[in-house]
């Protein structure tokens, strides 16, 4: 893309003073245009990910950002969700998340974190909300997220209190808990803690989160004029299975529905549902391979996951699997996804599930 600056010489210049004045104005305009152009080259996009100069014919093949984070009220919000078997009948509001992360936790169980672009519309029950783990905090920090949870492991709480993360923290076990969370007394503790879209937005306003962290909003999605890239090495993947731990209780399975372009999710061999919307599904599934888990000295089987560095991914989209890589340079930086050519992954519209799979655990597909 180029900017053509035409300079028209004035043949009827009357005085040197007029020449000087017009010359000064021209230089000023030129400086402004060059500064604008330099900003584009450095950052590539304007607010909300929209290209500063729009798309011309030469850019028709380039992916662009979606309008997930279209305004300042769409500040990234991350909520930690329960996944204990006793809580699954009450899982609410997770289907409205733009991204869902699934992590291994202690005892071979898994836990979810839902990432929202602002408060989801008109959802009265979001949860059950559970406690934080340090690797979830690190993911939230990559979004500069408004981080909502109920307590956490000693390592997670110490990390938050240290101020060494880029999160705005809202812990239910605090003086603000009763304002922005609530308990359903018809459900047994600890699986009865919820929040809502209205409470999330009020909390965002209370914490004055009114300016988007644009430097973190670097994932790319297709738009109406750009489709996802299909690698020549893509393989058919109509079924995906993630073997998180012994037994079937926390294993995740996806079956591709070619009519909707979505992978329908099951867990423990049963349909996995949001009670508000039915069976969960994913348009994009990213299998993020990380090193084998370690263990914290605090005990209780609490594991550590290394989320900083780089590694391999498997991307499932449109019934196909392609390989790629991930990279996260620091605790506060965003995780980035690349294909094997080093180009940013372009995500299809719809919910994305990121499965954090440690060590040699098996992910199979067919």
C-alpha cells in the first residue's frame, strides 16, 4: 500500500512571503501524513483492529480483525468456571464466551476460563465461578483482563497480590464479593456461586476499565470478505479426542457438524451442555501443547504449567486439522498462534476452545 503525494507548483506566485507561507503549510501537511503512515507501519491497525487505511485491491488476501472488541465497554473479562462433575448440571453462560480455555488441575480434573469481550448481553447467570490457578492468571494477564474468580491456590493469590501481572482482579472472597457475585441457595456449595452480565458491567465501571488494551487484542479472525487459510497439508478431522487423565471423567470429545461448521462438544462420553443454550460447540479448537506439568511445594496435588515460551499447536477448523506453533514471550504478553509458514492463524467466526495439553497426553482425531 502506498500514499501518493502530489505537489502542484504555483506558477502565479506573487511574493516570496506567500511562497514561504505555502511552503510551510505543505511541509506541515507532509509531516502529518508521514507520521500517520509511520504509525500504520508500526502498529498495522487502528482502534478495534480496523486497518487505518482500509483495504485496497492489493490487500484483498490479508486477514483482518473482527469487531469483537468494538468499543471501550467491550473490555476483556475472564471468568473462572467450575468443572467438577457435581457442577456440570448448573453450567451457565459459558457458551457466550468468545474464547474458552480448558486447563488441567489437581487430581486429573480440568477447569475452564471464559474470555468475554465485555459483559455478555442479558445473561442473568454465569458460573459456577471457582478459584484461580497461577497459569490461568498468566493467561488473563495476556489479555490485560478483568479477572473474576472465587479465591485461588496460594500460588495464584500470591502472584496476583505481588502486582507482577497485568490483570485487574475481582476476587469473590473480598469486600466486593457480595456486590458482584451471588449464591444460588438451591445448589450445594461450592458449586453455587454465580455472577451475571449486569454485575460484570457494573464491576467494570466501578474499576473504571474504560480503555481497551489494544496492544493485547492481536488475534485475527475472518470477516465477511476474508476466509480462513486452508493449508495444503490440512488433514480431515471430523472427530477430536483429548485424553486429559485416567478414566473418562474429564476427557473432551468433539464431533464435526458440516451443516453448521461447528465441533459439537461432549465430556465423559456425554453431551456437554450450557443449561441456558444447550450443547456446547466450537468453531475453532486449538490444542496448545505445553511441557509436562510440575508440582508446587504447597501440596494438595497442585500442578504448575509453563505457559511462557513456545511450542506446537493443532488447529481444528471446518473439519480439517492443521499444525502450527504458539508463542508467549512473557507473563504479560498475549499468546500468539502461527501456521507452519510463520503467518498468524486466522480464526473462523464463532467460539474458540483452547485446550492446554501438558506433556505426552494423547490428542487423537479422525
